[in-house]
C-alpha cells in the first residue's frame, strides 16, 4: 500500500483557505468596505514594548 502524502494535502488545504479568504476580501471591497483595513489589523495582536 502506498504511503499518504500529507504535505500535499496540507498545502492543498492551505491554498483553498487562502483562496476563500481572498474572495471574501474582494467581496468586502466591492461592497464598499472601509472595514477591510480594520479587520486585517485585528487579526494580528498588537505588542507594546514596556520599558
């Protein structure tokens, strides 16, 4: 029996996820979204360096 290629499956799943995210972003832009910039920055947590 052949060994499954998990790296291919992972890459394929990641590409599908990226494509779906891009489509959603495009729909928001078409809708007139100023919200696109705020949602992208909300995904990344802000780090504040304390002295």
